[in-house]
C-alpha cells in the first residue's frame, strides 16, 4: 500500500463508457470547495451506472480488504523486508513458518458478512513477491510452505458458494524477483548480487501471473494494482479486461490513470479537487499495519464509521482491511471491530442506496454534514461529528412527517420556527430537529432520516 501521493492525485481521464459522468467528491472540506452541482452529478452518475449494470462491483458499496502473506509470521508489518532492511535470504525464512493451519475461507466470508461487506479483495501478491496461490511461475508460493494449500482457490470457492464477490490485489513491485527493480517507480529495495533490472522479463512474468489469477479462479470483479510503475503499457489492463470482461481496474497500474475505472485513496489521504471517476477508498482496522501486527493499535469505532460514511454518502465505495495471522485466523480484536461496524452499517445502509446529493443545503451548525435524498426522504450524515443535540436546518423550512435517528430507530422532534440566532439576520422560519442523543453516539457516525409529505421536499428545495 502507501501509493506515491503525486501519482494518486492525477485523477483525470476515464474509459469511453464513462465519458460525461461526473465524479464523486468527498464530504467535509472538499464539499465546501467543490460545487454542489458536481457533487450531485457524481452521485447521480454513480447510481445510474450501477442500475444499468455497468458497474457490477460498485453496486456493492462496502468491501473487506485482506492483507495476508508470510509477513504475518513476523507479526510486525507487511513491508517488514523493506522497513527492517532484511536480506532476501533472511526474509524467505518466514515462509518456513507460515502454516495457515487454522485457515477457513468460510470464516473470512463470515467476518466480511458480519461487517456488512459485499465483496472481498485479497492480496494475491504483495511487495515481497510471495504468491498466495499455486502459481506455475515461481516456487515462492503458499503451496511450498507448511500450509501446502492454495488459499486463493479456497477463498474463491467459498465466495462463489456464498454469493460474495471477489477481487484481487496485485503488487507491481516485487522484492523477490531478480529482474523486477524499477527505478521509475517507488517502493523499490536495493538490488542484491545477481539481480539484473530487466523489465521485459519481469513484464512477461507479471502477464503470466495475471493470466493465472484471472483464468483459474472464476469471476473476479476488480483488479487492484498497487504502486504505479510509471511505465505506459496499455496492454496490461487490456489483458485483465480480456480475461475478465466487465472487471473493474484501479488507477495504480502501468500508466493507466487515463483509462482506469476507479481511483483508490487510502488511509488519511486528503483530496484537494474532485476526481473524474468512481472512487474506492480504503483504510484498515489497525493503525500501524495492513498486515497482522501483534499488539496492534486499533482505530476507534467512531473513526471508522465516520470514515466509511464520508465516502459511502457521496457515492464512493469503501474497503475496510483486516490482517490475518500466519495460522489463518483473523485476530479477535479485528473480528470484533468488523462486527461492530456491521451493526452500525445495518442500521444506516438504506441511506446510501439510490440517493443523490442535495447541494442547496449547507448546514452552518455542521458544515461537514452531507445531505442526500431518495424521493421524499432526506438523509443527513455527520462524518465530521455532531456537537449539539439539535439542528437548525437553515435554509430548509419544510416540516417532515417523520424524523428518525437511524442509529437507534428513535423518533426525533421537529418544528418549523424562528430560531433565536436567525432573528435579525436570516429572519425566516427554518426546520428545527432536536432530541438527538449526540453524547451517547459520540463514538459513532450519526445519520438522520427525514420523511416529507409527497412533493413537499421538492417544493421547499425549489424555493431556496
């Protein structure tokens, strides 16, 4: 992970069938900069394309990311070989202790389902070059460890059996391959004796591996290249799409930023401009590592739900990552976090389906709020938190028939009235929503649903 920031910012261009579609802008600070029209068009375009079946992946909005490899033996970080400056020979020894003895593909799917995720993306090969499938291209693979199992095959079969969609992550850097060193890219380690940078040979190797992954494991809905190569090679994405028609390809490949299907901001990356395509953001339950780390520092429920909401509410996808142990189990802490996210998501998920943004309203009391609607229902999201028990919905003056706090199902009080702070300034009655238990939900993203009489919301918005 950890892409070159300059590369990720280049979010321009799109496939032909996406021409004319606006992009999804992020809530909060970006929403204040981007025009409401862009944000509204982005979400509308996303919904339309999902409905038309053009995005098999993007009508499944929440996914589970899995970073698993022999680095889990080190219990420290998925880039241990690089960060600890380990020799290739020393790092290879980790494979001798990779057992996956307790691995259950169904258990992985269980955790995904518990979180509300509808697809899984797993690391087929990370930067270390170790392959988690039974590849014919190298002996550096999972079936040559004590595990002696093709875990990608087992996961693909479980996903297919249970209706869970599957995608593959694939690292462009390869710290094990003697020809893979690419001076044009990042995340390269010093070459060792006998290494010769030969991209022609390495590209042939990558093509063979990609062909295996996209031929032998059934339907694959997305392909997540990692670390842009800064080498323009359109044939790489063409191969992916030929092998899996309808697959979605991200923006970190072989010079594919102008032709990819979606952008992939991660962790605390902050956008400073709207993109021009769909987005799949990602973060991990752990703070320090994407792979398994003993004694990891875990993100709070509030952080994760607010982060997820910020993207889902504006039409994007979100991948939430877990790092399994070398025995194949997902840590108890991670499983518990995923389950808690799932409980929250089950209560608010209706607010993300088939909605468009409402750019006419920017709440002064909560400037980071995102408002979306579906028909006569208005959804108010607070990815930046809520610091009061009530809301002045200025400039909206329509009275809903019902106001519901989706987090709890509790009804909220509403009234159209002149609020004291509006007197002498705005001098108009506005919708007041109150009775929100903001303190009780301080560690969770709050979402409110307002249901209006038929036509009332349209009339009120038209008057603004």
